[in-house]
C-alpha cells in the first residue's frame, strides 16, 4: 500500500516599516544606480540520452559431440586388459561387418589377431581405430553413468496363488511407425500408438493398463509387482517357473510413452535427496508405504512388452539392441541417436561402493529409455545378487571416448 503526503505551502510576508517625520528635511537626490552587469551567455545544455539496454549475447553454437584425439589421452588405456573386451568386440563385428562398410576392414583383420596376446590386441585397436572424445552440446565432457543387470523373478504360466502380476506380450493393436523411413533426419526414431479409425492416437499408459488390463496378452505371471517394474527398467531377466523351468524374457516393444525416472519423483516430493535415491532405497520406501505403490509406479507412463526365449547357456548374457549377447562388465547401453550402436567405447568412471576407478574398453551394444544424451551410459553388471546390488547403487560421473574405424 502506498501513502500520499500533501504539503501546504506557507506564505510568510516580511514587511519592513520605514518611519518618516514630516519635520525632517527632504532627503538628498539619489545618485545614479550602478550599471547592471549581465552574466556571460550560457552555452547549450548537453542532454545525455538514456542508456540503451545492451543486446543479449548471441547463443553459443552447440559443441560437436565427437572430437578426434589420441589413445594417449585415454586415462588408464595402458592398464586395461583388453583381452577381456575382445569377445564382446567380436560380437559387435558379427553384426557391423556386414551392415556398415567402414567396419569391414577392422573386423576382417580381427580374425588374424591372437586373442591371448594383450599387446597384439592393443596394437589392433591403435592401428584400426581413432578415439573421439564425447561431449555434450554445452561442451561438458562428463555425464551420468548408471548400471543395469539381468533380473531374476519367480513366476508361472497361469495365474494363481502368489503369481498375480502379468508380464505382457506385444498387443495386437500396438502400431509402430518407423519415422526414419519417411523422414531421413529422424533415423532411429519410432512412433508408437494405436488406430482410432484412420488416426494414430497414443497407446495406453501404465496407469491405463493398470485400470484396464490387457486381457489375453499375458505372457507369464510373476510373484512381485515391484520386481516386474524393475524388470521393465532393466529390459531383460530370467523367470524361474513353478514347474522348475527357467526361461528368459527380453524386450519386445514399448507403449510409446516417454520413460520417466521414479527416482526424480522422490526428489521432487522432498522424500529423498538425490544422493539417497537408489533401487535399494526405493524398494525400502515401497515396503514402508504399500498403499502408495501403484501411485509411485504410475509416475513412469512407459510400459514394456516382453518376449520369451530359452536359457540355452546360463553363462551367456541376454541379447541387447544390437541383437548380440551382452557381456557382463564389457557391454553398455548408449544413446544410438548420437553414438553408433555396437562401437567400442572407452569408459572412465568409478565403482559405486568404494569409488575405485573403472576405466576400461566396453561395447555400446544396447539402448534404454532413460539413456538420453551424448555422455550418458548404462553399464551392464551381469546376473546375480552382486550384479543387482552394484547396478542399484551405480550413479557415477564419467567420461567417454568412442572408437571409430579409420
């Protein structure tokens, strides 16, 4: 509120009274007044124009995602036992050599390399590849490195008893449009939805599917809805059935809704700090707040549909987006719109438990809904309790270099 004050001018008249007596002689004739001296003329007044606001600086051009460098710039390059990455590299070659011409020469030469000779393996990469520093559009060379694993669930082929949570196969009404086939600038982009007449509309979200289950599309029934949710986040897992058989389930498709991390919801709600969020802390919160479980899960509208395969060799990992088995500790998920799927990547980060350096050659053989950005990767820890624990805690800062054929 503003108060207006009014001032009242006061006129004070000062009157000088001159007393005169008629008997006084007449005053002498006043002398001529002194000449009036005028002040020098005033020059023109310079009016300073008001300062104009400065124009905003031109926006900086985004930094190129890849900058060529040398192997000497890779921290820990000489210390990594590259022989451990060799099988994963050959898996990439089994796909890339026939798809992309630049990969033919190095993948052909790889057949003559002695996989047991660490010097020969190192010499091979230094001969046929150029490391490129990966940077974000703002020029930053660091990003988030998370972890994932192959989960273990318990289930049955029919609903009953503890097995009440469905894993769905791809619904018949899910429509997928490859945008890259129409617009070349949108390579690796897909639109998913369902038809309403002749119009493609969004497919059901997680909350929609929870309210109206996809009856008849159940692949398996599992015992824990939280395990089923984390299975979607990981993308693949094993299910031990009540019959004693163990099968593998893997990513088949997705409902088209964007992935939203439920960990961010905890921070936004003030329930946890970013440092407190982990798979372990999220599970503990759900146990303590069972009535809010579905509310939490519905924060992520993305929904994954699965396919079933046999576990031919328990020691072999699940297949990633490149359609080759993932290698524990040597495979990562990347953003394929920025980095080439299947390429070798030098990763420099730390382990979540003790902060020990994790500097090694890995292969970008997978993708993920949450893996968006240049300096962004999901490190595959493998299968089992230790892999599960490490992946749940992994949220480290790291740098990356992608190795491209010369």
